[in-house]
């Protein structure tokens, strides 16, 4: 929970979404550049209805934000 309290404000302020790669292109999480853009978009929309760390982040994303993410990451 402490990590989430730090992560969420930083993520909201970092609208270039380079913050995503701090977890997702590291060793522990899925590399976003290996995923199809359509999958990333679908998954972010699904996560808005879950209850986990990524869901708290996904809930803050607008459609415009999701489009920016899939333009930055994915193939």
C-alpha cells in the first residue's frame, strides 16, 4: 500500500507515461513493448474494474491517456 501511495501521484503527474516502463520494462513485469497495442488498450480498460495496484492507476486514465500509452508502447 505504501508503494501505491507514492506511485499514484507520480503517475498522474507524469502524463508522458514514461513512468510505466519503471515497472513494465523491468525484470518483474511484462515488457509493454512486447505486447500488441490492441491488447494494451483492452487490458487497461478491463483493469478499471479490478481491485489491484494496476486498477488504481488504470482508473485515473482517460481515453486520451490510453491512446497516448498505446502510441508509446506496444507493437
